[in-house]
C-alpha cells in the first residue's frame, strides 16, 4: 500500500513533488493502489482549456426554475498521455457529452430568481479502492453518502447541505432537494460553487469530482456586453478552477494513505500536477486585449500564489461579489475555496506565451504543500477581433465595500491540532469534536457579531462560514505558547477565551484584496483573525436555523475542524 504523511511532506518539501517515490507498508484497511504516474511524463500545455459551452456543460433546467442532477461516475481523458480517469460528476440529464474534464458542470443563476435543485445519488454503494475512506471519521463505514452544499449560498439550513442540519446525508437511490432563493440584495453577482459536504468524507467526494460552478448574475453584472461596468463578456470572460491531483498509471486519481497503523486519513492532500477546469496543465488562446478571469482555488489543501509575470492585474471582487473599486494586484494568494474576480490586460503581449505560475507563500502564511509551479499557459494572438469593453473602471457600479456596524457580541474560537502524527491525531475548534447535535455559537437573527479565530497550530487555515458573508476586520499577532500554556487541555484550548492580553503587537488591517465581503478567510499561525458578520436569514425563513463553520482544508474539516452554529430568534 502506498503511503505518505504530513511529516513526509514537511521533510521532503519541493523534492517530493518531483520524485513521488512512495514506500510500501501496511496500515488498517488494504487498498489496491495503482503504480504512480510521475508528473515528468505528462507534458504541459498540450490541450485546450475547457470553457462553458466548450468542455464545461452549462446545465439545462429540467423544468422552469428547476435543475435535476444525477450524481454518477463517468470517465474522461484529462491528458493525452493518460488513460481515461473515472470521475464522479453531476449529470444534468445530457449525458455530459460536452464535458471534457473533471470539473465539467455549471449553473447560470440570476439574483432575484429562485431555483429548486434535485440531486440523486447514483454512485456506487461502497467506496472503490482508489478512494481510501477512513471509517473512524464517518458513521457510515465504507458506504458512499452524499450531500451537496451550495458554497456561498444564502439559504435555509435544510437546503444548505451541511452535516449539522442534515447529518445522515443521502444514500444510493435517494434524492436531495434544495431551494436556492438567490435573494436580490443578499445574493449578488459572484462566482460560487456547489460541492459535496458529507460528514467525514468531504475530502474524498470532492477529490473524486463532485464540485461544479454556480455563476450568479445581477442587474450590474449581467454577463452581456451592455453591462453597467463594461466588463469583458462572452469569450473574454474565462472561469479558472484550479485543483491539484496525482494519477495512477491506470489513469485513476491517486489519493495516498497514512503510515500510521490503522489510520488511512492524511493531514493534507497535495497533488503533483495542476488541473484547470478539469484538464492537466492546459493552455488557452486569448487576444491582446482586456480579459476578465473568474478564479477559484478548488484544491483540497493547497494555498496558491498565482502570478502571470508581465500583464497587469486588477481585482474586482471576491466571494461576496464585486468591490466598490478596483484593486491593482501583482499576485493572487488564494486558499482553498477563496475566489478572485480579476481583469488582466494582455494588450502589450501580442504573440507571447505567458505561463500562469504558482509561487511559494510568504510569511506569515504557512502551508506544507510541496512546490508546484506550473499551472497553465495563455497564448496571446496577434490581433483583436472585438475591442469593446476594454477599459478598467475606477469605481464599480453595484459593488460593495465591507463596512458593518459595531458588533453586539464578540466570540473567540480556538483552532487546535492534537497529537499530530499519532493514531489519535485530530484538528478541532474550541477543543471539541464535531457533533451535529451540539452548537458552539448561537447568534441572534439580524444581529452583527465579531468572531475571532485564534490559531494555535503551525498552518494557515481557510475558515469558511456557511450562510453569511463577512467583513475581515484584521489580524493580531500574539504569544501562542503563553496563551496555550495558560489554558490548554488534553483536547486543546477551549473556546471563549479572549487572546487580547497575549497580543504582541497591534491589529494588522485586512489586505487590499479583502476590502469586499468574503465567505472564507485565511487564519494565519501566530495570529488571531477577526471577522464581522450580520446573521440575517433569507426572506420567509424563520429562526432557529442550523449551519456549520469550518476549515476549508477538507482533510482538516473531516477530522475534525468543524462546528455547528444556530441562528436563534
């Protein structure tokens, strides 16, 4: 059985990604692992990027205001030098004949127009060998249970697809029905996504392919050439969903297991090739003009630092929609689940070949991913066929700056890692394991609260809140060791303890690209990170409603950095 641990990643660093020579050993359940495909055997930039309507299927409504998906296994060739790869996919009934990669489905939604979406489980009853389930982390053993979450959705708890509101998920043959109100004023235009969120197996189900785009339009961002901000549209607006993966020689996705006896779970998953829109290291042809790129970090665990080199970049928005003004950027640092809406100007780069690279993180961010530089390539042509919508705006119609009033409650939430590299290794929040029947926070509906994530670990954690988008208030350095020594238990430091007396400096303001509303924030080691949110509910939805917040490194989420919260009357 092929094995790897987080410690191995930390020791091996960049060299691991180049060699990928894994030892053979023993662990709890025996998984038939394929021979590894070395990344050096896969050539970059030999296949075109899938885009909506050409490699990515834009879903068709099954009835007015409704979509019906069947979750099924398909096979697609993700690189010319690979056999076909089994993929778990959302099928809208088209048979996915137009899907080219592993990220192949998109819903086009409109703010103010509600949707009902049905998801029927038609995947295997038990996990196949290439998906090593850890039966300690899920109450369903090796059974495949599914539950789709609209990430960034402003929805009722029973439509959210979260394991606190719907702990049992859905078994083979069962259908999940969700109502997405897309409430005008509360669900602005943005790139969102829907993905699996089953308890204890989110990392495996998303890894297998259960993730898709959900693009929301509104009156300011219509997706048509006459939009209020003259943003590039059509072929000049390109989504980029970035994921890292490993492959077996037989084409299957490769997910390694731990060398800890009886513990298949690994602390983080890091691949040795990048997929963009579900294809390995693709290229895209562009014209020498302004483009809009809609970027999502869909990796399990990897934080990326994206750099195009020469072309100038301006960020327009993040998870919670458009900013009020553009923000010039040199690089884009995105943790898992973070999104960036950007303009890129290729006008001075006619006939150039421009790689999109991933660079090392800068402190204080920390992520044990081996270096993986190559992402994709832009091939700039010689001429412009349509020069319209080629201006960078200074202010953005319909955009918002995140500025909420003072909170009525402040909460302190600790992030702990307990017994790393041991059989009892877990990560948790507030020194508590996830329990669907208990809650860690109970905000009152309509009120503004500040939540402070107190990071006691060595890693950056992308903390995601369901239901709400939030304002990033700032990050404060503090004496982690002294705080932990003062309050630590066998399960870590409990929540509710103000870290302010342990601060070693003033609060640092949010980064320029955090000026808008977000649903995921980087909580860096050595800092406590404060966010502010208003806990409203959609029109017609009454409190109480149950949701979760968690680390979006999905290996951490599965074991066990997630807690429930309830919006109360």
